[in-house]
C-alpha cells in the first residue's frame, strides 16, 4: 500500500479524466477536514503568512514557520498528497540553498513536493530541485512573491506581451520537470489555451473553469478571512460570523451564569464535602 493516496505523478494521470481539487491547509484540524472531504492534494501555502500569522502579505513567513504548519498538516492528513510552498527568499539565493530548503519540506515537513512561484526566471532552480528528486509544482500568472515587480495582484495576461510570457513560462516549467502548474488570476481564455498546450495538470485560482483543477485558500472557502475577498473566491459559509456568534454566546453564558451547568460538571457525594468541612472549617 502506498504511503499516501496520490503521488504527484498520479495527479498528472488525472489530467483530462477528472477535475483535480486542491485546498490550502495549515494546521491539524483544517488538514483533517480537507482529508475527510476527499481533496486530491493539500497545499501548505505561504498564504499562511496572512491567514495564520496576520501579516499583510506573504513576504515575511520564514522556513521555520512554514515547516511548523507542514508538520501539523502532515499529522492531520496523513493519507493526502501534501505540497509545501517555498517562502520568499528560500529558493532565490542559490540552487544549493533552494535544494536544501526544498529538502527540509520533505525531511522535516513530511511533504511530498514543493511549490515555487515564478516563470522563466526560476527554471534553473526548478531543474536543480527536480534533479535532487523532489517533485515541484509551478505557480505563474499573479505571483504574490513578485508583486512588487509585477505591480500588485491584479489580473495578468490581458495583453499579448504578458500572455506570451505566461505561456512561455508554462512551457518552460513543464520542460524543467514540474508535475503541475498553478495559474493564478489570469483570463479564462488564456488558462484554457495553456491547459491545452501542456501535458501536466493546470490548477487554477482565479483562472476560470477550464483548468484541469482548482485550488482555494481554506479560510476563504469557509469564510474565515474577512480582510480580503477577491472576486474569484467562493465562500460556502460565513465562518467568521459563525465563530464570532459562538464565542459571543459563550461569553454571554458565562457572564449570565448559564454555563457551566450540571450537564458540563462533575459531582462528588455530599459526605465527602461534609468530611472536608469537618477538617477545614
Ligand atoms: O499560498 C497559497 O495559498 C497559494 C495559493 C493561492 C495557490 O499559493
């Protein structure tokens, strides 16, 4: 029996046969929920920088922080394909450092592969990591780690020059050995064309319905992150409001002495209390 339900290469086999579903997770419970609902893979995304650590963007998260999230997710979703997202500056400095850090996702984070943001410029790094035996998922289109260079997080690929750059990047990453590519925030027609041109699965987020699969951030799906609500997100519940209402009810119950009641309490016989009174009163 394989150690996990799907290997990166089995994910490739799903292209053209069934839609692939990915979700991010960062802790034991979100990972457990993801596994119970049968997602094809979990990404321990650097979006943890925002949704778990409260930073305004993905730049600050460190290797140590993301590895902690990976370890928790591995315990919660032992049987699911798990991909670790390489943080800003963990793969850009040198190929050696990139291989080393990618290796930590496998060795310590118990992941089955890593994701790297970037197009043509990261191809040599991707090749080096793949040569080291570590599966790599690409990520092009809007790449938050390059938001300063690409001018923010706005949809990309609406003009020929950028559309061509995104397509060239997809082709080059496929050649470099990535097993799948995330297409973030690009026009549907472009993601459809890229999906047609590559043999590996495309995983869309804000890239329309024609990609081989979709990924969303856990906190967005359950409506737990009120700070930003991009157009491409679908929240199935308003988790933030539900959780706040539950917490408010708890606070109210304690203040008004409605909690705990007998149902939530342990009891001991009155004789024991009497005995204690004799000793201490
Ligand atoms: O970090 C993340 O959550 C991601 C997804 C948006 C693909 O990279």
